[in-house]
C-alpha cells in the first residue's frame, strides 16, 4: 500500500457533507452531547481534489474548508469534459432530487422534471474519469424510477458492478430519521454497504441540549421574529403535536376544514427521539415538524446543523441570509452517515468482496442488493498505511 489517500471527486457537492464525512470525520468528534469520539479516516483516507456545484454559496463553503480542492461553481452541463481528473479514484455525489421528492405527488413513473436527468451528467463524469468506484445519493423514490434503473444499466455497460440500498440515517448515529437511497458501482468487484451500527440511537436532546435555550445570535443560533398569532399557535402545540392541536380560531383559513393530511405540518419535535428529516425550510414552522421541543420557536440554523451532524466550526460561507444558509444545511448529506459509508468504500477498495441478499419479490428487479457488513468487520479488513 502506498499510503496515499484516495483522490475524490464530489459532484453536486452542496456544502460538502459527503467530503466532510469521508475526508475529515475527526471534526465530528465532540458535537454537542452526541458522544462521537475516535472518529478517524479509515485506511488511506480520502482527499477531495474536485468539487462541483452551481450554488455559489455552497461552493464558497467547500472552498473554505477544502482549500486543496479545485472548486468549480458552474452548471455541470456547461463543463465540457472531466478527463482532466482521470486520476481520481472515487466519484461521489447527489444529483438534485426535488423531482423525486415525496413532496412531489406525481406518480413516480409519470415524473417529468429536468432535475431528474442530472444523473446523466453524473454518469458522463464517471465515464470521463473512469474511477475505481462511484457513489450516488438520492431520495428513496429514485430507486422506484426508470432513471434509477437507467443509472444501473449505464454503469453495467461501462464495466461497473452495481449495488443499491436504502439507509436510515438514525441507524448510523445521526440524530435524524433521514431515509436515503444509494447506488455504488465498482470496477473491482461487488461493493459493500455498512451494517446498521450498535451505537445508541441519538436524539434531539443529544444534539442540541447544550446550546442556550434562548438563542444567543452566535454562529447562527438565532431565531426569526414570529407574529403574535403564530406564537399563540405554537403555544397550543405540545411536544410531538402538530397543527391538529391548534384551536380553530387560530388556524389559517387554508387549514380549516381539513381533518386529514400531513401530521408533520407545524409539528413540534420530540426531545428524546431523533428529528424528522431536516429539509431546506426547517427554520420555518409552516414547512414541517420544525418546532423546538419545548420553546415556542422553530429550531435555529445551528440546531438544524447539529441535527445534520455538521460541526459548529464548519462555518457556512457565501451570502449570509437565513434561507440561503438553511438551504445549504438542509441539502447536505449528514457527514456521520458519510463516515460509515467511507469505511465500506475503503474496505472494498482494499479488497473486501460483497455478497448479495434477496431484497425484492419481483423477479424483474433491476437491482442487486448487497449484504451489509458490520463496522468491526470493516475495521478488521482495513489496513492502515505504514508510518513513514
């Protein structure tokens, strides 16, 4: 083993959640009371050599925290070729998934959204670079779409063995019930996914209880100004409650008369449970279950970042507007989840071959679902680089 870190290309990088969890996981140690300790890069580790995102604020954040990487703030469709980075070993990324979001009520097989086609740009990049391994992150619905099947078909034609899985972030130490789909392709054999960890389930309390209950306006621990009526609505919602707990006289007209529908709308988090998915509008109570467990306010941007396992010293760059910062935070892959994926990737790059499990009843299932490998087995397989 040369001891050289695996060269990483991060597409649709956002603020760099995948790169952070793969390259700098030690920065996650000591977040809040999550009791992360001893997190370190597996084996040779990873080094981000290129990050691409068309959001100038997110690109600025990555550039600040990964000064050795080339950061391109441009629409990926305008980049003619990626062959310049053909020495990269791994390509990762999350093509924008709004078209596949569960918030989009269109049937999966009827979706027609330009954002759904950006996976083609990801695969074009893979074809240019020819890395040993690639990883795509997306919403679970992606694997039910024709686009998900087409990714696998293209990858197989390019010589990659592909496997897929859906992972719950809270089963990997993230204080958030975030469900995501992943596709891994490898030229070296059958890739592996990490098994759910034996760590205790982390909660909202673990992530944010050490922060001042009353926001101190430091490092994005600040709240919005809410109207008197909005505050009265908040006062009516108990821990774990939602808009159905609000008296009718306080309801907006558009909510009146609806006795069914989403139970997260204007919902309050549970202190001793993981949070729901942190989305880009999490600082607004009207957008989902984003009320603080005990205070009459939405969670702050810092609290949202904690629930995403983004360290306090991972400062958000770019334009300093609440909604722009919230967008970067909500779109991120939780670095703690990326950290566990990093162990599986490193073990495979060092020769660990995966097995397959039966996942679907349909005989025409286009996907291979791998057996998950426990963390201790991944660690036993990974060799550390020799000290100089």
